[in-house]
């Protein structure tokens, strides 16, 4: 990582009780969010608007879920890319797992998922379901706050409520380990997400690395219970007409302790198109309208290297520039 340890993370406080629309604080924070997303492709939200015990309980829920036998976890099938049960194996051993809960903000979907994983009456299904749903509700509030600020900063706030109403959320609970031989695990390739916005949250184990778009350097993330990494996905890159670039990020596992992480991803249920306000002589239209699920289907047709890069979205719906 070289000298990256000394770099200051772009941290924006989004939990101030006075953060209300049409105030000076809102306007300055909104502008900071846009600048960070355009400069880095991500920022760290300082967000303490949820109970401290929820941070601990969601991490306990992640461990409880990922400790289940593989034959149980593979029941979580989903035809959408990386929405079900995913693994990474090195030298015959698991070094990474992830389980997605689709439509996690619908409490009925949380219950369905919980019953799928624990069909017996001995497990406290209600507790797991309530924890996951409460966590997803808080994450959605954060995502929608960021969306309102970004849309307003681009003078397209009239589209914000339609976007929010058409959003589908996925929560992925993940773990990461060192290599079986005890060496640090640096085999996780850098990639961009195919979401609109991703929000990453985790336990105390370091390892997340984020690339700054304009600076072309990697920042190591310093975790905290109240810190959430807000990341631009490929879909917002297309929506913003390349004003915001999808963020490259990766994990480098050096700790002997397990790293638990939570990824909260937003997807549009229908079409994504670049607002006309985002197109001008300096920013000619760069993307055709596309279905978000169509982008995920295209993702499944590609090899691992192509999947990792945001160029796949250009290939899927980009307009050649002359």
C-alpha cells in the first residue's frame, strides 16, 4: 500500500439532526457529496442515526448465517447475477462467501429467506428477520438521502421520488479469510459494482481498498461502526452521463481474524436513462436507455475479467463517440 496509510479519507457527516432541505447545511453537504462522487467515485458517510446495538446484532446475524452448512446456503438460488450464494475457493478451501437477500426491504421477503435457511422451530427466526429488516430500513434511508442530494445537485430533483419508488434493494452478508497457507489473501480482484449505489459496512477488520477516480491512487478504509462507504456503481455512471465514474474497489486480507462485511446495493426495477439535463455540448449523450436487470443478464455472459470492469457497461449500452 506504500504511503496510502497517510491519506485522509473523504468523510462526510450525514447524521446531523439539522441536515434538512433548503438549509445552508444541506446545500453545503449536498455539494460535498457531489464533489466526492465526481472526484473519487465514493465517499465515507459518518452516519450514527441507528442504534449501536444494531451494528453488533447485524454482524452476529451475518456470522450465524454464514456458519450454516453449505447444503443449506446453496438453497438461496436467484437467477440475477450475484444475488444468491457466492463463494471463492483457494487450494480447495473457502476464503470468501456471500449470501444475498433480494428485496430485503420487504419484510415478507425477509421472512421467506429466513424460513428457507432455518426451517426448524428451534431457531429464533423472528429475531434474525427483524434484525435484517431493521438494518435494511436504515440503509435505505441513507441511500435515499444520498440520492436526493445527488439529484438536487444536478437540478434533476423532480426525478428523485420516481427513482426511489422504483428501487429494489439487495443485502449481501459476506466473510473474508486469509489463504489456507496462512498468507495474506490478495487474490480478490479490483472491480466495480453493477448497482446504482452500493453501501459497504463491516466489522473492525481492515482490508477494503478504494481507488480514487481523479487521483488514481488506492485508499485503505479504516472501519468504524458509524462509517459507511458509499460507492458509485456502473448504473449511476450511465445515468450521470459519465460525470460520476463507477468506483474500483477490492479487499486485501492480512488479518488472521475473519472479516465480516455487509453490502447494500440499489437496483432500478425498470429502465435507466440519462436525464436530458445531464447532456450538453461538453457532455454528449454517452449511453442508451437500458433495463438494469438486462445489464445483470449481460454480466452473466462475460468472463471474470470482463465482469470486473466498468467497460462492460459501455459495451452493453454505450453510444460510440465520434
